[in-house]
């Protein structure tokens, strides 16, 4: 693309994306307020002439000097633990933040990508979920701050496309995991891996029969870049269609870590989706993309990362 402004570029997916953009020859302006991101995620990029870090909250308008070829809006807390902790901030970055990034793209006549989510499908009544499904979302529940922020982000992105003829891309991310996740971010993979590494009981909510489809971050980023480079405007699911129950995830975590931790069952949170699986027919057709890293390999890589972060010994053998 040339020069890319990336909000949330010090976060989990954003830091991987910053690195991938640089590796393919793009220059990156990484914008992050470090609310959930960390400079540790991009420490290896500091000092590069093609990388600039700007500590800024994108809910406040800002300008970028020089040419901009693409604007990618990935800034947003995305963990269930954040929904109760910082709900207003999540709504603000999905609304004001998206609009400010769109205005930046209009100013530079740059391509714009918004990072949306499988959460726009809510607790889906259609399975697997194609991009044509409008979703089943509780608009006033505890998860709604994230779900509705992302749905608004998609709506305003399409409004700018229609009103300003802005070249846009809408990405729907499904349950991504991998290195650079926060150990305390409250997502299923990080929760279970950290508990297993520490020898604590693995917490599974409900009876563990609810399903998710987990995409390793390396695959996710490859799909994101393919979408950025294509000419398709509408939303595209980027996720791994291999579906696991949460109980199966816990059992895979035990195997990946060599843990002896027991599994502990807790009440299911309100509005927790019972099933989630992307239909990636569109991504295969227009991008030639599908994931290649499956759950056992991805969990092993992520477990090694968390052991280093937590300064925990490797399992014997």
C-alpha cells in the first residue's frame, strides 16, 4: 500500500499487523493510546525509519503529515473482561474513533479498513455465519457495548463509502489467538492457557458445550492483508471454520501445556453465544485465503509465549 496509518497498532492483532506490513515493504504510522496495547509488543520495531509510533487516543481528531495510502482502524478493547471495565471507552472508539479515522482517510483519499468482528452476529440463529446474516444481538445486554460499537463502525464505514466515494474494506474477525495476547485479557484461550501453566483449575463456563472457531494470529493477519489488497468492499469473514466446544478447547490446552489442572465449571455469562463458526466461502473465493495453522500447533506456540511472559518453567519431558 505504501504508507499505512494503523490504529491499535500496539495491540494484540495490531502489533502483528504492524510487523507484517513492514515486512512486505510498507511504512507504518502506529497510533495507540496503550489502554490495552503495549509498547512491549512493538519494541523490536522502534528505531526503524519506516515505523513511527504515535501515542494518541483516536476518539480525539488528529492529523498525519505526508502521504497516506491506507488507514486501518483496529483500535478497540476486544476482551469480555473489558466490556464491564471500560464500556464507555469501547463505545467511543467504535463511534467517534471510527469517524475520526474515516475523516483521516477522506483527507488523504486513502483506502480505509475497519476491523469488525463476529460479535456482530450476536448469538447466531444461522450456522455457520455467512456475511449475509444480519445477526441476533441483544442491543442492551452487557456485551452490547462491543457488539453495537462494531455494528455502528460498519454502518458509518458504508455511509462514508456512499457519501464520499471512499474506498473501504470491512473485516469480520473470528476468535483470534496467539502471541502478544494479554495474559489477563479474559478471552477463553488466554484464560485457559494461563490457568494451565500456573497449575490452577481451568474455568469452563456453563457445561462447555458452547462452540467457537479459533484462528491463529498469523493466519488472521495473512487474511487481513489479502482483504486490504483486494477490490471487494463488503464485509468478509476472516476466521478458522474448524469448530470446537469450549470443553474441547480446555482439553486441548491441557494437552498443549502438559498440565495436571482439573476443569472447573462456572455459570454461563449473560448473552454468551452458544455457537460461533465462520462461513469463509467468500474469503476463499475472492482472496484465495484459508487458515493453515490448526489448534494444537497454535496453542503450543501461544503456550510457549505465555510461559516466557509468566516466567514459568516448561513441562518435564
